[in-house]
C-alpha cells in the first residue's frame, strides 16, 4: 500500500512540517517519514512535531526513502540536490518548490517520475488548496501516493502543467489578497470605533463564513451577494463604493500580474 512507502523530505520547514503532520494524522506512519534540513533546529522541530526520523545528510535521506519530497527554496534547490542527483533516477520526486518546471526537475534529479505541486500557505492549518501535475512516466501508484500525501494538507486538483501558473495567481498568491481584505475591513472597524482585536476577529470570521457559503452551495457568488443587499440598505451602498473604486478589476489585474511574474520566474 502507498501508506507503507518511505517518504523523505528534503527540507524540514513549515510547509514540509504541515504536509508531514497531515500525513501522520491520516493513514501514514511516522516511522516511514524521513527528513533532512541544513538547519539542525528545523530538523529537530520536525522530529519533535511529527515523530519522524531525521537523516544525518542528504545521502542517507535518499538511501532510506522510496519517494523524495522537495521542500527547499527555489534558489537553493540545485545545491541541495547535488550530493544525491545520481541516486534519484528510480525514485518518485514530489516537488513543492515554487516555479520549477517538470523539465527542470528532471534535469536536476535525473528522475523521470515527477510530481510538481503548487500548494498555498493555508496548508499550514490543514486548509490548503492548489494543483499538481505529473510526468508521463509517473505510474498509477505514483498518482495515488501524491494524491494521498497532498490531501492530508487540503484540497488539490490534477491539472496540465501549463495551468499551474494560473493556479499560482489564484490560490498560490490568493491568501495575500484575502489578508489585504481582512486588514482593510479591520481598519474600517477601528475607524468606526471598534477595538482592533475585535475588528480583526469579525473581519476574519466573516471571510471564513462567506467562503463556506460559496463552498457549501451551488449558488453563484453574485447571487449570494445580492441576497445580502437589501434595496436601499447599507450593504448595497457599500458594494456600490467597492464597484466605483474598481475592486473587481483590481483583483483581476493583480492576478494577471502574478501570473505573468510566475511565468518569468519559471524561465529564470
């Protein structure tokens, strides 16, 4: 079974810990999870949090695992893989490294069975979402393992690689857009006399509730919006201001900019 495979994490930071934590809460045994990080403190925290095994070096990590999950920053990836590049040909590679294409991952690792993932930071609280793509050489078992691992951190969709830059713009960068909205709503509350902590809580809880309304209903977001906008009421007045200030177009333009930058970074 895929749950009995040994999974290695190259990089033991927050995102790696979030994914591994979800795995052990699900169907994976901590004994089958290994990690290595150049920062000893990160490895120690990973071991303490997950109950997993910490490898002494990348070579030991590669020797121990059946699949290797790459969780380092893009600028450090090539250097991190140098000691083990010749050991990965027959292993499954799963990468959450931003902007690194399947082709480049193949070149760096020598592997042909590769999964490229675009997660987002809410995976840190088990509420992530995003997408993944696989090379043609990836097997049905590879697909099942990747899906099992990723779904421990949220909801992920298999897509063609050419669509991952768009996913980056929507869900990868999306949390930052939402944080901006929460901050703006909280600032408005403070302006109107509410304590900062309460205003922020109200704003964040409202965003969470509104998101659940969209996720749990087949109703279009615009229809849900209209249900809140009573004729001549406070909400329609507020929505008219957002429209006049170009709220929708600003978000779309932000996503287009993120998409274009993601493509640029992938070519670097």
